[in-house]
C-alpha cells in the first residue's frame, strides 16, 4: 500500500463531506419570498422619536417592527429585557386591539406594527440599561420558527420619553436561541 492511497481516500471523503454540506445549506435556506423584520419607523415617518420609546410615568415601552421582506410573517409573544427584568409584550392590530400574535405584512414603506411592553412604573430606573427585544415569527428565514433578536443602547430623552437606538440585529432559527 502506497502512502498516496490513504491520502486519496481522505481527499475523496473530504469532497463527499463538502458536497453534503453544500446540499444541507441549500435545503436550510428557503427559496422564494421571505419576510425581513427590523425595528424601525416607516421611511415616510418624520418623527424625531426613535422606533423604541418608554413613557416613564406609565412604564409603557413601545417598539415599531417593520417587515421589509416580500412575505408576510406571524409574530407571536414578543419579549423585552431591560437588565434582569423581562416582560412579554403584545402587538397592536389595525383596530387598536392588543394581540399576543399578529401577522406583520410585507410592506417596505411601512407603516409597520406597534408592539407594547408593560414594565412597572419604576421602569424609568431601567432607562439607562441596554435593551434586548426578541420577536419569534414564522414563516421565517429558516424552516420552523425564526427569531429576530435586536440589541439596543440608551439614546436619551426625546419629548419626555426615554429612547433606545439599535446596535445589533440578527435573525436566527428559534431553536438556536434556546441553546
């Protein structure tokens, strides 16, 4: 047995592994229309406010979520975490009714969907902390449920409201977020 033969077997095995990985990547990445969620105001919105604000007197945080993709998606049980405090939010429909889940239509120009998170009245004490927003949705960018996770930093007071600015935004399979 020559020393070349084991190397050829290793090379052939590496090629088969590369082919298998390429196949899995193609299968895991859906083709066709997909949603693309982000935290932002509509492009036509001229407000000075950030897309995430907190009214300190009520402990009410609002966040505007846009779907700039080309497919609608169902968002359910959004969550906000300030420091060690985490709350489950609600989504506001067109009739101003609160819902635990709501379809966010694909509309690059907005208007988006408003989400509310009810912190306690002392929430203003948390206003200088980083914020993490999580939006489970499906269909998403992967089979099963996807998760938009947005990290924000405090951006100060505007019009008597505390605001946050997006620093990082990722979409991943929801199963990966639990790990």
